């Protein structure tokens, strides 16, 4: 049967939702699935530019969406964000994938949005290589962030539209013969690296496009989204420069500048003058305790919680805070933001309703409590615990009714959010809010903070003696870490060495324990990464490695008898963000973890969460024993050294994160949980 590619039609939503729900590898997974109504609402909230569906016998077998914004990100002028690109497994070896991508790019050229952005899990090597083959380049982060993805850009629409008028009839005829952009670009390898070249201080990427016997080369200014220059080489080898048509848009550049600060009583608020993002910091807490985005004067271009647009904002000081205004196409939004005596007040007035606000609570350990008309619930703070993670499809978020109260606490800091109007919980720490005016026309949001209200809860003491027997630990520079570790005959870590495999969102897993430098765990743009190792390691001694070019070294102290714990010391004297010791424990597919979070013990099944932070953890191994992981010095400052535990289809991943230039971690194997 033939496949038809057509625009989305009313009535498609249910079939598309069912397609996604049938396949766990879809790019927008939500635990429990989504409904057609939720998908329909998601397309509306993303300000969808176009949404293509591949249909066979009235059955949807593939999709490709182009959006002005998503929950995470907001596109600049001239850009569109590709997402919901999915083809049913039975059709992936055919032409549907290429046809969907090609028709989307051709639609962009017609509409004047000329830069395509998309995200991909680099461990999905099939998808990653496909995107590279059709001209997608890396101009930003070259390792996955906390969401597991890297972002790629495609500038082919910008190039072709910019030079089409000057190609000449023969080259245009060759362009018209193309059926897929996979045959246009000169191949880029499948490596996860930056394609940016610095030319006279300008970040650029170069393209070479094959149009039959013609070769079109072009250079792009990636920060301004502009075509800088292009040449055409004909089949005889003659080359001529091409005239470049002016782009039908202008990318607004940020005025930048230092943040505006205000606050009291140990709390400091900072307003980013470029995006309007507001962050609140509390003394003694690593990273902000609260982040709130700017609503935007354009209702359909809301800032994302990962990335917003540069904006032209007017900021002036007021008592205890600032007043912020944005004017766009006759619409005026004014926000008065104050922080005084532990209360953040956000008051907004506007001429037409602005966009959504996303608010993130920065407490990683502790407890989340929700009190509503139907009662109260409490659970540990973590992604996927108590509240399903709908960050991929925000419209499927859980609605909390008006009159509810939300509160997060880690023992020393408390963040409370009284919900005067309904809000949506995207995750347990990520809230979406719409501005609803009161009788006087002003929309009001209130957030309450309490700090130092109680002494930090004591850490749960390590309990029970470790196994007693022989220990064997093997460290290999070629693998960049520990490739083998047994305790009294119990296998402790998994490692594919000497091979390299994917683990979760890490395409370069080689060792069972390794060290990387990562962005801050609280980074709004990326969060903590996935331990993609890049440096070449030198073996300083049998249990010690160093990467001089990265300024990182680490060594293992492993006494022969298991009665004494293993100690791993990590040193990165020049690091300005985080160092992380990563571990892939040898666990069954579903295992149990016992964590100390903010001084409280919790036992969790690995299938019941996606990510959780802890001060210490015990993990059940495949052999039935328990691996205990904790900072070596219990007197370390709370919050600067923490564990993150992530469940993946590959197994459990544990990261031991430190914001200090030196950190030490203690690991031991016990017959029972040591917490």
C-alpha cells in the first residue's frame, strides 16, 4: 500500500496518541500514556507551525511536528523546533523517515522560517546518524544534558532560499530532482562533536551540498542565523560566488548586562535582564531554591524552563524589588516582582493575556507535600515519584485544583506555593501556571520561603559490617575507569570493557566507574549530564588515572580485605562547575535502593522513579548483597556533595557529584542495606 504524507487533520489526535502509547521508544514518552485530547491541547499550546502525518490505509504510522515553542525551549525569529518525529518500527527501513523530513524542510522554505532545531538522544545512534546525514550540525553542547538530549541545527532551508534566485536554471533543475535531503549533504560523521569554526571572532558552520553535478558551499553565522557567503561549482569545476538574498527575519540580540538583585533575610532574588527569568537563592543551598520564567508579551511564545528568547525588557527598581515591562506589537505586560520577609510576590498587568509561566523548585532532597480538597499526600522529592513526568507533553500534566497548597522542604529550607488558581504539575518540582486576573485586573502569584527553620536532620548512620573476604579491583586507562570489581566473590559493577556501548543517554559507556566534568546540577539550561567521557586517560599507577588536558585526576584506595571500604578521591583543581564519579552497579533490571534524603530513610523500587537525589544510598546488587555509597567525610557541607540515581532501560546509573575541587567517596558492600 502507498504511504501518504499530509498535514494534521481534526480527528487525528486519538490515532497519534495511540501510536505513541504503543511504542516505548517514541521521543515524547509519558508514563501511563497520553490521550488524544491531551495531544490536541499540546499542539495548540506549542503554537504549532505545521504537523505532518504519514498515513497508510487511514492508519497513522509516522509524525513530524514543527513548533514555535515547547515546554523546554522557545525558538528565535526565523527558527522552528522539530519534535514528535516518530515512525512506527515496521516502517523505519523504508522511505517514510526521509519523506517526512524532506517535506518539513520544504514547508519551512515556503513559509520563511529557515533554521530547523531538534533534539536527539545521542545514544540512539540510528536517529543521530540519520540527522547528521540530512545536514544537521552541532553548534552548542556536544554532550547530553539532564534531559538526555543534545540539540542539532539544520541550515539547509536558509541556504537554499538565500541563493535560489542566483543558482541558474541547470542547478535549479538538479535541485528539483531531489527526493531526499539525505543525498544532498556531503557526509558528516556520526561523532558527537561541535561543527563550529571560529572565523574572525564569528562562530560559523560550513556546508557542502551536492546538486547533481553541482556543489554548493556555504558559511553560516550560527549566532545570528545568517548566510554569510556561498559559492557554486559547476560540473566542469568552475566556481562563482552567489548573491545572497536578505533573510526575511532578524534575530534579536540580547542586550545582556548584570542581573538585578534584591531580597533580605538570607534570600536573594536575581532577575536576568535578557530573558526575564527570576531566580531565588538561599544562603547555604547549592544552586537556586526557586526559578520563575517571564510570561512574555506574546502569548504563543512563552519562555521555556530550559531556554527562553532574548527580550527587550524595561527594568526599574521599586521597594524590595523591580518592575519589569515588555512591549510587543501593541501589547504591554508589566510585572512587579518583590521579595521581602520570605515572601516572593509577582503581580502582573497586561493589555492582552500573556504566555505561561514555568516555575521550578530547586530543592533536590527532602519531601514534597500536596494538600488539596481531596486530602493530603507526601512523598520524597524526585522525578517520577508521586507525580508522573510529563515534561515531554506538558498538556498531560496533573492539574492541581484551586485552593490547594504545595510545599517542598529539605529540613533547612521550605518553599510553599498556595494555589489560588489551578496549576499544573509537570513533575514534582516543575509547575506550569497561567496568569488569571483578580477583580482589579491584576494577576497575582505568591511563593513563601522559610530558611533555617530547623537544624539539618542528622545523616542516617551507616549500619552493619561489610562483607569479609578478598577484594579485586581493576583500573584500565584505555577504558577510563574501573573495569572489574569483586567483593568476596560478589560482582559490584557492570562494564562492557574493552568494548564501548550505550548506557541510558551515554553513547560511550566503557567502564563501571569513571569520572567526568559536568555542568552544574542546578543549571537551568542543561542540568547534570550523563557522564560522556572524552579525555584520554594516563595510568599514573595501577589504581590511579589522570587527564592532564582536562585538569582531572582520581585514584582508588582498595585494601585487599573487604572489611575496609573502598575510597575514591577525585581532584579537579581548575574546575568551575562539577566533577562526577559515575557508577553502573551490577543490579537486576528491577532493583531496590535505600536512600538517605535530607536525613530521612526511604526505600524505593527502581521502577518507581526516574531520578532522585540523596546524601547516601544502598543499592541491591544482582548477587543479593548491597553496595553502599556515600561521601567519605560525613562532615562535608550539606548539598555540595550529593548522589543522583537514575533509572534507565540499560540499568541503574549513579552519579556522585561534587561542586568542590576535591572530593572523596566511600563504597562498601554489605549483606543488608547500610542505611
